[in-house]
C-alpha cells in the first residue's frame, strides 16, 4: 500500500510527522506538503503559476518527503499526477492543528487536500485536532493508521472522503468513536471592521462559538471526548459506506483503549 501524506500546516508541522510515524508502519509513505502554512486555503489551486517542488530530509525513517511551493491542493495534485502517477492507494491530510468541524470543512485546506485524492478516485482522509495548544497527536495519528489498515484489508472500500476530528485526549482516555454528520454553523463568520491610512477594511476571523452541538454531529462528538468520523460530501454518502464505518467502530475503540501510551 502506498500512502500520500499532506497537510495545510506546512512541511515542518509536528502533526504531520506524528501521523507519518504511524502511517509508515502501514505502507510505503510519501510526504508532500506546502513549504509553509497555508491554513484556510480550501480547495484553491495555483492556476497558471509556477509550482516548485524540493525533496527535503524526512523526519521519519522509510518515508520520502517533498516541500511544495503551492497550496495544500497543489501538493496533493503534484504528488498524485507528477511525482508518483497512479501509485497511491490512500491520501491522508493532517494532522491539523485545530479542528475542521461544521461548514468549516468547505474552507479547510486540510479537507481541500484530501478532496484532491477523492477527485482522483483515491480513498482519502482528513484528520484534525480539536485543540490549538498543548496538543497530544497520538490519538489522531493512531486513528489515521487504524483506518488506513482497514482500507488496506478491504473493510472500507469504494469512493471515500472521510473527515476525522479528534479530541485532545490520550488514546486510552477517548470516550468512543462516532460516525457523524457535519454541524450547521461555520467558524469563519465573524467580521471585524477597522481603519488605517488607506481607509476602511475588513478582517474575517474565527467564531469559536459553534451552534448545533446536537447528538450525531461532529461537534457533539468531540465535545464529548469522542473521535468524530464524518463521511463527505455531506448528504451524498451511501448507506453502504455508513454501514462499513459503523462496523469498524468497535475495533477502533478497542484498539485505542489498549494502545501503548
């Protein structure tokens, strides 16, 4: 199994290398990520602009690593189409510092990079942390590797874009794993107005007070110490894939409870 790992936090992100350490145990790993942080880039690509790729030292033995000058989506496209055409069996994007919940998924560079795998008919996973400081990436990294193993075994199959959000807890502290739907409110809806010498301007900031934390949503899951697995695109996912996910939930929960910490 050949796995592409990318992100939107950049090639130096600790979350990227935390999950790389777990994914390299599952398959042949290639890391291709933006050379700098590109959060909020969504699905944007660098049309008609030069994109440079540089092989860089890998922080994990057995993995190849490349820094890409463009967006997260650019990184995935270049790796899939040019660096290793036709070779990837799975795309993983993350682990992102901060969550990607609700309608935020539509502006997320983490999800945007995974979307490129999905559009190239490759099973794809976006993985994010429900935390910004003092982050313990172990649960997210191990969850990604466990899902990758189920894809390799055929327990999860077919077209797949899975958005995973993980509470900031050690694996044996997780309260469970939940197959969820996205919350209805987004983060990026707070607008601040200010002035400078050039005149009036606006700043879009993050609203941390999400609504719709109802049972069954991604926000409810992470707020209650549970790993959230949200199939995308929302409202288009087949019952068959939901059933596949629900069948592996007990195995994921058992593996996390018994993980070495």
